[in-house]
């Protein structure tokens, strides 16, 4: 027996003793019936005392959880205290349980994949917002309904019923066209099931891109390789029969093709370095000096066939990687030359913007580009005119390189073009990519 129990027993004995004492005292003072009445009154008082506390207890038990404990005396005080402690423990456990469930729900909601909890009959108990979006379901409306009545693809019903869950099911849900899902059921707790849904659309897209890329590279290498092989075979077969001039011509043509392959491999390596390479620490790159270097190469490419005009404030200084910026801007100026017929002009200009950034534009009055091609120009190997690009030594990777370099410098490329009139490629640098400059001035047009 613990302390509280023995205290209650002690109080019960004391009460019984008090009633007996009352009866005996009344009996000895005023006769036995007075003693009986006194004892009865004592018992009545005791019963009333207990009834009042019982009523308070009942009222408290029926009151909402958390209602303060009513006042009590004697053994009842202990009873109330024990009950109160129990109620508080239960409410703490409930709160703890609620918090745990909420934590699990939040974790389920934060998962990058769809999750649906199914009961033993395959009815939905819970699902996270990703599963709702992927499968076109709603937790409020669909809770309690069998999932096969809602996701109505026959292969899904067959997968659920077959019970062989070691392999995922690839599904394109009718309620969410365009989405590709890998579904997998994980049984748990004996009868329940967890349905996991992963969107593999992105993976499929990447796989298609990879396949296209390998196909494109092979195709790009195949033509020059075939030509080089052809010349070598011709020279080998007719060794000694060709004049020195013919042999020299064949070798020069083979060399041209080999150089084409070299350019392609160089561009591929540049792209790969841009995609996977670490960012080099920023350096201050004076724009005018950078373009001076670039224009030496561009003018050599033009071989005097184009007019050039440059409008650049001498003070503009970019923050970034010099070699990458050289490659990106050099691609734009060389494209301007390659896609502008002889006699055309190329103009390069800088314009600061009010937000502290600025834009470098490379414009030409060349062949221009039809509007439908503009959004795809920075894709690898995308060309408007494959023949023209190859003929002018293009690899189809120039603008992809430009885009990667600009992304690494938080800059964006804007393209405006009109077929037959010319194109403008504008590179917009944010303020954080400009080093503070004090001087102002413009280099005049150079022919
Ligand atoms: P390429 O090596 O073929 O020039 P790019 O990636 O540099 O590859 O350019 C992709 C395509 O964009 C080119 O094939 C060409 O059709 C078009 N293009 C790029 N710059 C210009 C320009 N200045 N004028 C017209 N067309 C251009």
C-alpha cells in the first residue's frame, strides 16, 4: 500500500471513529436514542461531504480537457490530484503524438518524390502534394477511396494486384499528360502499402539529350574523317603516280578536314570544361583591351571584307574570367563576320543601364535569322543552315559556349534579328559583374 492509500484508509478510520464517538458521546450524555441520532447525523454529514465531492468530480470529468481541478478536502483532494496528474500525462502524450505525426507529415511533404499511404484494401489514407500533382489526386476529395478507381490505367491496377513490387512500374498517368513516372509499392506494417512515385521525365529528357549529343558528335566527326581517309587511301593506292602538285593538293584538303575535327574537339572540350569545371576566381577584365585582342582575330577572319565600328567607354571593366569572356565575345564577333557577306559591317557598342549593369552588343547587317530559330540557337549543334555553318568553319557549338560562359557570369544573351537585314547579339551584365570605374570616355569608331 502506498502513502496515498494508507492516508485514505487512515482518514476513513478517523471518520468512522468520529461518527462512533459522536454516537457514544450523545448516548452517554442524553440517552441511547440521542446517541443514535447524533451518529446518524454524523453519517449523513459524511455522505453529503462525499456526494458533494463526487458531483464535483463528475462535473470536472465532463468538462473540457485542461479545466482546472475543483477544490477538495481530505481524501478527495488526493483522489483529484491523482486524476489530475493522469489527465496531464495523457494530454502530454497526446500533444507529443500529434507533434510526431505532424513532423512525419512535414517530412513526407518535403520529400522530392510522390508518396501515397494505402490501407489494406488499397484505399488512400494520406498523400503528399507531389503525389497529388503527379497522379492528379486530392487528399481532401480522394481520401478513403481505392486508388485503382482514381488512377485508372489498366497496367497500374495489374501492378497493384499482382503484388510483385521488386521492379518499378513506368506509367504515364492519364490525369497528368506529359508526365512520366516510376511507381514502386513498398509494403509495410503487415497490411499497409506505401506507393512511391518518381518523376523520370527529366531523366528521360537527359537521356534523349545524351543520345542526340553522341549522335551529333559522331555525325560531325564522320564526314571529315571519311574525307581524310579517302585522301589518304587515294594517295596510298596511287603512290608514286601523282604529281607533287596533286599530292600537295590532296594533303592540303586532308589537313583542312583534320583542322575541322580539331576545332570541333577543342569546342567540345571547352564546353565540357564550362559544364563541369570549377569557377576560376574573378579578375578585372578591361573590356576595351579584351575587345582589342578579339578584334585582331576577327579582322583576320574577315580578311578586310567587313567594316568594323567600336563604341566602348575606356573605363568599363568586367569582373570575371578573362579566357572565358574572350571565348564568348570572340564567338559573337566571329559569327557576325561569318554570317555577313563581304562588304557588310559589324558594330560593337556598350550601353550602361540605370541599375548599374550594362550591355555589350555585337550587331551586323548580314543574312539575319528567322524568328522561329531564335529560341534554339544556343542549343548544341543547332544551326539555321548546316551547309553555310560548315562552309564557314562552324561547329554548331559557338553559341552554346557563349550561353555557358554567360551563365557562369550571371549575364544573359538577348538576340534580335531580321532575315536579310542583320542580327544583334546583346550580352547583359548585372551590376555585380562590373568593377567600379572612375574615368569616363569613349573610343571612337574604328574602320
Ligand atoms: P556555328 O558554328 O554553326 O556558327 P553557333 O552556335 O555559333 O554555331 O551558331 C548557331 C547558328 O546560329 C549558326 O549556325 C547560324 O545559323 C546562327 N547564327 C549565329 N550567329 C549569327 C549571325 N550573326 N547571323 C546570322 N546567323 C547567325
